[in-house]
C-alpha cells in the first residue's frame, strides 16, 4: 500500500517545556513572551512545529499537568494575549503550534471537581470517579503513578475518588457523555483559535474497567492498575468519537502519549485510515525493558543496552510499516537527557555521541521530536540533596523509599536521580555563558546545570561543527529527501554488539545508516566498496576508516 503523504509526517517537532525555556520578565520562570523572543532561534534550527507543554491555568502541583481552567493561561506564563501573539509570530515564521491536551484528569481546583465533591447529588458528581470504600479502606489496591494509593478519601461525602497520578489530579469519568462533550468543546475552542494540533497526555488511560478490580500485587504492597486502565474497554470508541466531533474538522497533528501500549493497540490508535490519532508515543525503548535493570521500582543507576534498544525500535519500525506511523524521540520532559542516558556525557565524547544518537533516530521512519536543549547536547544535572529536586515524582519516591521504608540509602537514591530523574530534562535552557545561562535575570525556579558555560546556544549557533548545526543539517536532509520520510525500514547487523545499522528503501534508492554506540573503534564492513553519496557523518569524510567505525561514529550514505 502506498504511504499517504501528510505534512506532519514530513515535519520535525520541537518540544518546549515553557517553565524552563526562556524567562522574559525576570521572575525565574519561563513564559510565553520568552518563547516568542526565541522564535528566530527555532527558525534558524529549521524545525516545523513547536509542541508546548501545558500553559493552562493550574495550581502547579504537577508542573501544569493539573489544570484548573482549560480556557485560561497560567499566570506564571503570561496571558491569553501573550499566547495569541506567540501563535501569530510563530505562524508568520512558518512554525506550527501544538498544544498539550491533558484530559485524563483535571486539578482538584477545577470548577468541575469543586462541584463534584460538594455533594453526592451534585449534577457534576459523575464527572469524576467516586466509589465507596471496601473493608475499611480504599475501593481497591491500586497504586498511583506518583507512589501511594490511587484513591483519596473525601470526608465530606464519605467516598473515595480515583487519581492515577497526584491526589490533586482526580481522574475524569469518560463514561459520562457530558464529560466528553465538555472536553470536545474545549478542544474546539483551541482549534478555532488557530492551533495546529494536540499532544494528548496519558490518553491511553481515559477508559477504565468499570469493575475496578484489585491489580496484581507489586513488591511495595500496592496493586498494578495498568491491566484495567491502559487501553481500556472503550478507549478506541472515545477517540473515534473525539475524531468525528473535533479532530476531523481541522488539519491537525495528533499524537497520543500511550504508556504501556502494545504494537497491536498502536495500530488502532494511529490507524492508517485516520479515524483516531496520527501517531502515539510508546515507552518501551526508554523504560526498564531496555536492559537498565533497577535499584528499586522504576529507579536505577544502569544504562540501556544497545541490543535491547535496537530490538525494541526495530520491532516498532517493522511492525507498524504500512499500518500506522511512528513518533521518534529520545528526550522529553519526562525522560533524562539522551546524551547521558544512551551516549556519553564525558567531555571527550559528548558532542560525538550526541550527533550519533541524533543520526540514529532522525534517519528512521516516523516523525522526529527534539526536546529543548537536545540540539545543544545538554546533559543530565547533578543532585546533591533532595532539596535540589522540584519534581513531585522524585519527592514522593524519596519519601517512600528513603524516609518511610528505608529501602535505599540517600546516596543511592540521589545517584538514581542523577541517572533518570525527570528534573534532568527540566533544568533551564542554556542560552549563553552569562549568569543563569541567559535563561533569566532573576532566580531560576530550578538550578541551572553547572556546565552551562561550556554547553550553550551562543557557543553553538555559529559554529559549523556544533551539535546545533548537526541537528540543523539532519532537519534539512529530511526536508530534502523523500526516502528519509517515506522509505521502508530494513534492519541490518541485528546481532552486532556495538553497531546500530539499518537501511531505508524507496523507488530503487537505498540509504545505509550505521552508528557506533560505544567509545571504542569497532569493526564494520557495511560501507566497504560502497558507491554512493555521504549525506551526513559526525566525522570528516576523509577521516573514515575502512572496515571500522570510530568511537561514536555515525555515517549515512545514499546509494
């Protein structure tokens, strides 16, 4: 079947975490005016779309993913007039804007929930999931994603409400058609404003098994909700209804965050007939399945193993071929920095490994996502104490595993944070070598990474050998060569312990890609006696070695 051509398949997307991107008013918090100021930088990079993490009104319990008003802007970030100006400036620069849609849950300070919890007979009671307790405790044994029970007792009405995340993030009841109507209305509000799409937060969790049974026991004494809340019984019905009521009426990019999604489910979410979403984010290649192991629960000091990462990504590439579209990413606001996670943050290898990882990802089939600072090769930070942390997930894990259960030492937990805490992605964008990396004239809401004087945009934008300009070239290549967008993916060297290699094929052309994931020179004969054009490499063309790849070397040759 011929691949349908659409703008969002050919686009490169740049994710902005607004709190940490650029502060225009000196209060230490990034804002919408700051993003608008940096549109020329994004234009120079060459990206097509900006996805902005939530900027809606929020008490900010989970950094804006707890929304109290979907039609208002968080005061920290500015005003609706600021948003309108950003949209206007971005569109004038040829950059589309994608909003984060968070509709599995709201804030407990949302007007709907305030009404819902006021009495059992309130008309909005069924906007959320309320249940009686069982045996003197919660309705079931589910654990929230942020540690502790997934149910919160509410004394006023003597019932529990479900929160798969923070207790200040009650889950909406999507079984209620009035909830769905209100969600579609707020989506229409933003579409009519002129936005270009939605990234949908934990959209795979909106349908719950209405029996609410206990989940399989975990070693921390709680039950796993995922069999009953991920890709639940009505999720595809709800998304097809959403598509019919809203999405199909506009020309939008849509991507669903779908933790725990299987390939078979992804083929439904991102179905080729366009009746649900354009693509989904899977998490296999960044979770424990990539061979990191764990110290405790999700926390680890281990690094992913190439064999595992390659097997997972190749599976998604080959099995979605012709059925659904892939989203391609290493980094986002919930992941540690990819250079630190998959490559090497050591000064002698950082730039080389950053370019190698970029090559490996951007030559695959799917839509690539760049997370702010990834194009500079930004690295993980270092946590000296829990006081350095701002993320609710880290604070809760510290309380549970270090303080309450005493299962790990403070030193081990901090080492795990250094390796994989979400705050690694949330340190301020490193613009230049001035105080606070040029992010703010005030005190930043979270500390700037101490390496900002060496790693920053001012150092890189005009340096042709920089990570920034390497990303720029990768983006240019995607815009130039159809084979990079639409070519069929063919795995190569699948048993090689050091090299990730594959081919792309389209209309009789063949693209060869090989990436050395190690700091050692390794054997590779893939390019021996090959006649073609080298599209990109992180080594000079006259520096390649026959039958070998040098440390973190990446090569792309078009035959």
